[in-house]
């Protein structure tokens, strides 16, 4: 229910703020210098305010449907600082059997991967926001296919050639299972004379055909020299059945190229919803949700010994690579796999009974960066995080926290520097608690400050809005309380050059 209150608040705030554009010099809008066109102004402001409220409603509907939505990525302030996650290629081989130690192929961050990361900086902010709206109606994969975003990177061309021990122009037939938009297929295809691909998402199949690939519904038996299956077996209902079918697709002496995300985190995407797979692999001790989170080395040993060997495969060579996707407004590139038990750049940790997610992300330097700490704990705990950016030019800092039995959400957002910024504090708690928030901005040019609070059994809404500085702003206090309480409000305006309030 708290997101409905937030929707209403944004709509009312937009109703007031957008009305300022319809007034001039402290005079209300008029028609031909006669009576004020108050009804038209009212309808215009109401419409735009509801649009803003609808955007917020869509955002939190996505969150309610299981999407891991980051509200900060919707703001323009995040463009002030983006940072690049760190990548881990090294593996502690001491705990592996000798034949796995000899089969390991070490790689690193080469020039081609660096170039890809530089290109990933240019990911479209507009496409990012549109994709979040589309994901209210379709899967993330299909939305990305429509918008041509979410590009992946595993191997560089040189790394793929070295790992597969093939050269450009070699004869052979490749089948890439779950090829997505074909970005990774583009790296592998030059090493074969023929390339085919399979893909479930209709928008991704369209992208593959645009690139000229032979898209098939399923692979033919005994037809391929190499079958690649990259980040797929942890995204399907029947992973063991898929492994068996890949064996049948190979020619005599054929090879399988397999990539998985470790620690193990299987999920199946069906439209807008996500489910655990119907068949569970024997990966106990390697799940990313376990506490303490297993290391990459521990998860790799479990996967090789309990899944690959029993399925009848022999590992010829293996390596560790970050699974990369082009980034959003905060990251130059998302780290999909890697780190010590992490799916995201930095360190991720889960704690408490049925705990949430904890991580730390940090960047700095002139021009502002971003640092964050996410933590959740307690029984059925919520989410706590701290996001901070600084440096010359200012940035954004936020703190989000939720806890307690059935707890709500608390957050603190703050930005400063000349030109002002935004600071907010949102908090909800208590049995059936409501929403409390504090928004504040300062600096030359003034800004907006607000405080919203609701509490108690069946509590209402309380708010305090104030702004100051040269140019003036708005100050108001809205409060409702008591059992079944109503609404009380006080709106005042001060300072010079004050715009009128319709």
C-alpha cells in the first residue's frame, strides 16, 4: 500500500510544481486579459500530475512483480557519475584435483574486452527507461530484444580462438543454444564455416535473423562439431535433459562449450514472471542464496563433480571469465558473474533468516562517483543500502533500510554542492505502518524540502514541504492522524519573487 501513497504524493507534488509553469510574475494565467482560466490550469496540472504518479505506480508494480528495480536509475542525477566494476579472473587451484589444475586456462582483461567496456558506456538512458516499462508486460529478454539493448560479452575473439583452439575460417558447424541477440555468437561464428542458433524469445530470434544466422527450433542429431550453451542451463526447467540432448547433437569427436554463472542461481523466465526450475540439480552447497555464500572455487568443484562428471562429460579445459552486460546509468558495465560469491561488482552477501542482499559498491574521484552498501537481515527482513557519490560537481548519496517483522522501507537520499541538490528520507514502520519521508534541497537557487509521515493504526498522512533561498519556493504542512483520521493542511509561501499558487 505504501507505493500507492507514494504515487499520490508524486501526483500532488507534480500538480503543484507543474502549475508554476502556467503562472507568470505572481499572476495567475488569464485568457485575453480577462478572467483567470483557472479551470483549464487546474485540469492541465491534474493531468500532468497524474502522469507523474502513473510513472511511479508502474515502477512499483514492476517491483511487486518480482523485478529488481532500482529507482535511482530513473533519475537524471545519476548521470553525474558512473563507475566500472572490478573483474576477477584468478582462481585458487589448490583445492582442485590435479587434472582440473592442469586443464585450467588463465585469462585476463585484454584489449578487446576493454574496448567493449568503453563502448558499453554509451548505453542509452532512454532505452533503459522504456525497457523497465515494457517489462511490466513482457519478459526482460523480449523487451531487450525489441529495444536492441542488454548486449552480452563473455569471450573476446582472441580468447575464444585460444580456448577453442580454432582459427578464423576453420571448417565446422556451430550450434549456439539460447543465442540471445547474437552478440556472443558473433564472436564464435568466424571460427566455423556454418553457424546455427536456437532462441526462445521471438524478439531475439528476429535479431538473429537480421544478422543472417540460421535460426532453428531445435538442433539436429549428430549434426554439429561444437554446441555452445552459454548461461542457459541455469535458465531452463530441465537442465540435465538439455545436457543429454546436446550430447546427441554432436558429431563423433564433437565438443560442447558450456558457461554457467557461479555461485549457482537458477531461475526460469516465463513472461513477466520468474520461477525456480522444475528439475533441481544437485548443487547444494553452491547456491548463491546459501549462508555463508560459497566461493567461486567451491561452487565450481560442486558443479564439475556432481553435474558434469555424472552426465558423462570430460573437461578438456576450463577458465573463469566475467559475464558482462552493457550497463545502466550507474555502471559502465554490469558484472553478471564473478567476484567472491558475487553477481554484481564488489561484494554481495546475504544474512539473517530469509535474509535479503548485502553488498558494497564504491567509486570516487573528481566528477563524482558512486558508492553503495546494501544489507538486509532479520526475520523476513527488507533491504538496507547506502549509496553515496561525491567529488567536485556533487553527486548523490542515499541510504535505504528496512527491518523488523514485516518492516517497511526507510531511505535517505542526499546531494549537495553549488546549484543545490536533493535530499530525502523515507521511512515506514510499526504494525501496518505508513510512509514517512523527508525531502530537502538547498544551495543557491533554492529547492524543495518535504517531510511525509504516516503511522499508528490506520494512520493517515503528514507532510511538511518547505523551500528557501533566493527565488523562493513553497512551504507547507500536511498532516492526518488518529484512528481513521482525516487530513489537515497548512500551506505557506515566503521569500521574494514568489510564484503564485493556483
